[in-house]
């Protein structure tokens, strides 16, 4: 008789990810203005980041499409799939909040 104790004891892990290349693209450090709901959820409202030319860009009007708690190499993170409209064009991107280091990162969706 097999009981299977401990086979689901570890949290699921998404593999390598923090600070580097991802399936969704290259991550960039970001500053994020957030709203905390009455239930404690974190809702990104505005993001600022430096683009490849060194220009600081601002994203507002963020629409959150999906939010998930994930672990990358054991590091807990909140991952947000987002979109924003600028100049009549919709842009999709991902925001990552790494709870251990309290830092935000952004990557474009491909």
C-alpha cells in the first residue's frame, strides 16, 4: 500500500526567471505606483521605467488581464499580465513584483 506522503509538499516552481531573459522578453527595473484594495490585493496603477535609449517612460491607464502568484527558482513573485492604450494602440506587458527584495520589473509580451 502506497500512501504518497510528501509528494505535494513543495510549492510549484516556474524555473529560472528573476532579472534575466524570460519567455516574455527581457526584464527591466521599474518603479510602480500601486493601489492596495480593502482585501490586501496589490493593483498596479502606474509604471515608470528607463528604455534602451535611457529615456524614462511612464505607463498609466493599466488594465490587469491576469494576476498569479508564482515562484522562480524558489523566489516568490506576483506576476501581472497587463495592457495599456497609448495613441490608439494597445500595448501588452508583464509586471513582476518580487516580494523578497520589494522590487518591480517589467517586460514586453511578445
